């Protein structure tokens, strides 16, 4: 099977796992779904992280790749904000919140490290 270059990036792999976990958590939300827009926004933001990493890796310059990594990091921050809201609404519990926030923090550090690495080599 042919592999795409972005699939070898550990940060992309972690972002895919994170998206899968967040979507799984959303499927179990304890809400009457009247706030469906927020749920859709969370799913959109969490899938945007690995999609922007992949799209950036497919660009022709390091500068463009870095720009897409910044977009991925922005989407990650959006996810963290939404899970904070979900915790405050008691749609997710403290354990779920801490777990997702910890994984998000790890991905954020990886994105920042990759950005800095690319910028130094340019």
C-alpha cells in the first residue's frame, strides 16, 4: 500500500487518534442535543487539526507547510475551548476533560516543535 508523506508524521498520527477519541466522546454526550451547533463545531475543529497537517505537508514550500501547521494549532485551541464549555455544561465529566485536554496539550507542543524545526531549517 502506498503511504502519503504526512502519514509518517507522529503529530498527524496523534491528531487522528485525538479526533477519533473526541468524536467517540461526542457520541456519548449526555445532552438533549439542542446545542447541536456546538457539537458540530467541535467535530469540525478536531478533524481540522490532522486535515491541515496533511494539506500543509502536501504543499510545495516549507513556508506554506508552516502556515497550515499554524491553522492546525488554531483549530486545536478551538477544540480545547469547546471541551472547556462542554465540561462547564456538564456534558463531559472531569476525567474526560482532563484526558482530552492532556492529549490536546501534547499535540499542541508537537505542532509548535515542528513549526520551530521547519522555520530553523529554512
